[in-house]
C-alpha cells in the first residue's frame, strides 16, 4: 500500500517535471532561445573573443556585437599599407559582401577574404596585437552582422566608398561607448535580453533529467536481467 | 533510575543529536546545491553577466564546488575503495561521471584563470595559446553543462526527496491532513 502511494507520488513528480520542462521549452522555442547542442557547439567552435566585453557567440541571436573591436578598425586602418590595395579590390569586396551576409566566417576564411581584398593582414594584425586585440575581434564584428568584410577591407586599406562619393568616412559603425554593447567593466551589468540563455541552461538540465529517468527504466531492467542470468544458469 | 534506564536515555539523546546533525548536513547540502545550480546557470552565460562578474562568479563557483566535494568526501572514499567489487552498479556510473565532471571543471576553472582579463593577473600568454585556451575553455564549459545535467538527473531522487523536505517542509503534508480528516 505504502509502496503504491510512493510509486504514485513519484509518477506525479515526474509529470510535474515533464509539464514544467515542456512549458519552459515551448517558451524558449517561441523566443528563439531553444537551440540544439549541436548548433550551439558549432557556434562555439567559430566563436570569437570580444575584447574586454568578453566572448561573443558567433551567429547567436542577440549576441552583443564587438564594439571594442569595431573601434579599433579605425586605428588599424591607419596602420595598414594603402598602397597594398589591389585594383580589383572592389569586385572582390562585392563578392565578399554577398558571402558574408549569408554565412558565418571562420578566422581562416576571414583572413583569406581580407587578403583577397588587398588588405595587409599582417600589418593590421600587428597593430591590433599592440593594443591587446586580435583579428578575432574584427571577425566578431563581421559575424555579428554590424559590418561586412568588404566594408572592413575598404576601411582597413584606407579606401572607403565614401571617398569616391566625396564624403568623409562614416563613423556610424563604431560606437564610442563600449557600455552600449556590453563592454562595460562594472561588476553588476546584466544584459537582461540574454536571460533566455540562462533559462536554456536550466531547461537543458530538466530535459536531461527526464531523458535519464525515461532511459533509466529499460537500462535498469536490462542490468537486472543481466545480473540474474548467470545466477539462474548456475 | 537504574543503570539500564540511564543508558537507554543516553542512547536516545545520542541518536537524536546524530540525526539532527545528519539533517543539518542534508540541509546544508540542499542549500549549497541550490546555490551551485543558480551560480552555474548564470555563470555559463557570459553574455548575461559581463566578463568581470563572469570571472568573479567563476572563482566563487570553484570554491563552492570544492565545498560540495568535501561534503561528499565519505562517499568518494567509500566508492573508491570498493569500485571493482560491484562494477555494474548505479553508484559506479555516478563515480565515473563525477570524476569526469571534476576533471572538466578543474580544466575550465584553471583555463578561465589563465585567460582572465579582469582579475588583474594579466598573464603573458602567446596570442595563439590564449586563443586556443579560450576555445577549449568554451567547449569545456559546454561539456560541463552536459555532465552537470546528467549529474542532476542521476541524483534526481535525492533532490526531489530532500529538496521538498528542506524547502517545503513547512507545508502541511497531504497524508497528515487526510489522517486528520
């Protein structure tokens, strides 16, 4: 009798857990925060450093763009050799723009595309490393969608499209306040729009629990059977 | 009062003290585990906290994690001693899982300290090495999430029983209410 009551209580607990997991999962799904571990790992592999503001998951919805890195573009552009800009930079840059709007670049692809656009990558990298940054930071800006490789290439090589039209270089891509993009150094500076990711971690634990409970039954049964078989044979 | 009665009284008092201490240890475990879970899910999302808090929370988590192991040290010792006596047992799977979790957590913590930017260590690491360590730190922490999720799942019975006792123990029990009716 007590055993049945305990069993019933366990089942009720499982049902509550399942309902909470499904509801939370549904909510996260509607918010676009429910991503598969495979997808998340893929993003992690192509992740970038985001300066003092920390890491930035490439391609993640709502990921903070790398403002600090964007701000260094202007500095790096000054250091790059403007004579190294190839004549065919513009067509290459156009191709790059199309590619970069649809895919997430890896560092190698990014370097290759910058080099193809005529940017002296080594010089840019050297300048950035003196500031404690790397090309990863620039890649984060590109992958966050704030700018394109083409735009970056033209700015890095000192040949902006604005020069052709007679205007000065636009600074709208380089916000001056790092706090705007989460680069603040204050200790309690939460980005509440990222709360969904925190909820996702919690949801993942609950979902794993359900998975283990469901999977545990047949496995337990198999192990018991395996244990009994030699005893029965003996 | 006879000597036997005195002995019985002493035994009962000892048992009560022991059970109270045990209960307190369970309570401590429940609260510590709750803290660990809360810090862990927040700590995992560096986007949410920002880098300075992420690094401070990481250190806090490492301390709490060590405390968690110390509180379960008896279990660690007993399973280590008898690991091969009963290989096909749930506790053995738990043990392997926990060793993996410890190793991964240690790696993530140490790599996190090495690549730290706001703790004031400023270690002179090569750019390539730092980048590699950063990637491994991230991948390692994703793996930690998976192992922790399995760890929670494997201890679900304990969490359900002791969590409800500790956190909702003040609520009147349904069975008690039924009996009262």
